[in-house]
């Protein structure tokens, strides 16, 4: 389970950092579709990360299902 959480966070952080660096360097694409796609992918990665942590919490022995 730990690898799943690390992978989800890594994907989210990589997406944000790549776009932050591109913005700082001035090579960011300002086309409206590119901006919308940034937010679409950001939403998908956030929900994937949230789901990964929720799944871990629900299946971890520390949290009984009774």
C-alpha cells in the first residue's frame, strides 16, 4: 500500500512542479485549451491521490469494518 501512496503523491507533485517550472521559465502554453487541460489533469490527479489515501484508510487493520 505504501508504494501506491508514494506513486499517487509523486504523480501529483511532478505535474505541479513541471508546470510551475514552465511558468517560471516563460515557456508555458497560454492557449485556453492547455489551461483547461492543466486543471482537468490537476483534478484527476487530486482525486486519484485522495482515493488512494481513502482506500488505504478503509482497508488498514487499524480501522475495523464492524
